[in-house]
């Protein structure tokens, strides 16, 4: 959340300083979040989406392979919950 003054700065819920583009998303209002993430309620332009895709890669989570033995042991240890 911004702290009023000549130079606004952002702090998290514990009062720790956040960088220019870092905003405590739990506490920030939407306009602050849009500004910090360089976006708007309308979303990204096609050009900006392509730039971010090239810079950051796809928005995906890589799942790690687990051995069948580990899956089985976790299943048994958790009372049958996978």
C-alpha cells in the first residue's frame, strides 16, 4: 500500500519496503496492482502478451515425475489418499 508523502513507497503488511513494481497484492487496491503489473482491466495487448511470452516463457507448471514406488508409499502413508 502506498505511504503518503513526497515520494510514495510501497510496503507489505509487515511494513517491509517493496520495490517499485512490487505491490503487496493482499492489501493493494486494483489500480495499484494494474500499475505495478503494467496492465489494465482490459488485459494485455497482443504485442505486450507476445513480449512477455518471449521474455518469461509460457505460464505453465512443470510436474515432476514420481516413481511408482513413491506414489504407492505416499498413498499408503496417507491412509489411501493419493
